[in-house]
C-alpha cells in the first residue's frame, strides 16, 4: 500500500471510531446533567457552546501551524485523541454543570486541533480529480459512526455514567489507532511542494463564492449545534419521546443521512459547488420547519434526517474549496471554515437555550414557543439560498 492510501485508510478508521464515541457520549452527558445535576436548558446548551467556542479558537491555530510546518500535522493527529479520552472519563464523574462546560471546552480545543488537520491530510492525499469524493467518504464514515453511537445509546442497558465511560474507551481505542497508523514518515511531498509557493493570504482575494460558502458554514454549523442538547431536550419534553425512542429516532435520522457527505462530494465534482449548495439549503430549510411543527415520530425522524443530511453535506464541499483553492494556505482556510462553523454551533445553542426557557408554555402562531429556534433557523437558511445568485464563481489560480 502506498503512502497516500495508507494515510486515507488510517484517517477513515480514526474518524469512524471517534465518531461512535462522540455521539454515544453527547446525549448521555446531556441527560445526565439534566437529571442528576438539575441543570437548566441554557446550562445544558452551554456544553455545546463551550465545545464549539474552543474548537473555533483551535482550528485556525492548527491550520496556520500546519501550513508553516507541514510535518507538524502528523504529530497533531497522533497525539490529540489521548487528552480527549481523558476528558471523556472526567465527564462520567462531573459533579456540577459548570465543570461539564469547562471539560467540553477542553474537548473542543483538542478537537479543533485534530479534525481540521486530518481533513487537510485527506485532501492532500486524495487524487485531485476525486478530492470531493474522498472528502465525502471521510464525512460519510463520520456520519456512519455517529449513527452507531446513537444506536448504542438507545440499545445498551447502561446508566448515563457507564455509557459515557464506554465512549471514553472508544476514544482511547481511536487514540491508539492514530498513534500506531500515523508516523512522520507519512508526509506527502505535496505539503512541501506547495509550501514553497506561499503567498500573502488576503480576505479580499476570496471570490464571492467562497465568502457565501463561509456564511453557509456559519449557518449550517449553527443548525447542527441545535441538533445536540437543544434537540435532545426538545424531542424529550415537547414531542414526549422516551430515552429508547430518542436513541432510535436519532439513529434512523443519521442512517438516512449517512451518505450525504460522499454524495455531495461526488455531485460537486461534476455539477459545481453552487448548484449543489442551493439544493442543500432548501432541503435544510424544509426539514427544520417540519421538525418544529410535526407531531408524528416518523415525520420527526425524516425531518431530522433531512436537516442532518443537508448540514453534513456541506462539509466536503467547503473543505474541497479550501484545499483546491490554495495549497499553500489550505490548512488556514480549512481552519477558517471550521471556525465559522463552530462559531455558529456555539452561538445558536445559547440563543436556543434562552428562547426555550423564556417561551416555555407559550404558543406563537399555533406553534410551541420552544420550537422557535428551529423556525428562525429555517428562515435564515432559506435567506442564504436566495443569496445564491450573488455568489459568483471564479477559478483559483496559483502563481507559477
């Protein structure tokens, strides 16, 4: 197996195992903090916000560091999962909601170092004419891992504490796999070829398409931020789902959307980023509105699948833009895309938690007030679709 294939297979395996761990822990931690520590909705959503804020801080730092010293990327990938595994163990015994937020912030920082870096490595290692498809495969495996994590949450007859510890064990396994399969000898020559072609990066050099995509990263990051603690409480308290039903609905939704990444990457390679993104935005808008108003469990699952499919389908497209746009600054631009996405994921849940507490028991235009974050997000995503004619596409060129 050549170096590039080795890197790709190692990347896919690491993201798959770690995704199972992450999505097994998240609902268990949210309901543990709610039931055992009597946390408010805004305290619970702050767990996501703390994670995303520090991930947003770490992502561009890792991107710049990787662009300046490409070999550093492999060290980041090999070592970042070990502290994440330790944080996961601490989740199981956290005595206060505030400490859960602090632990989540640490978790987010190391995740911000790790995952954008791994995405750049996948982008450099994939054949250029199939980069979208390979990045799509990466995110598809992450989505498949998330569906398995949710399934284990609904299936395993364990308390929240032991579910979290199970996730910690999976994180430890992914850390060992990363340390064993990655080594400094696997550093594609492309890193150094394009490192010598560095030019000064300016925001004004971004074409309108890239700026539009960064706006989409912010909005879809925010929507996916709502699909965590806010969603768990919303489905549990507004739609009256039991723990098992919650786990199975989340599993069904993620399974239905599991191939969104590879599909969007494949389509964007052939039909253009802009056309694919408009369809994704419209699908997300419809899914968010339906999720807010439908009383049917099946419709809830299908709506949630549409939202998750649309949100995750944007990831390979934005990363493809970053790597294809400027090899010398690929890590920086991927980090910036992650920062926009994570900023949205940090801000939206806090606003949603405030609205949830403030409008509990209120009915607005026949809709439960606690569903307003979903309605507002649906309108925001629809607005971005309307802006699509302004996102003019321009070819990237490298200086000789």
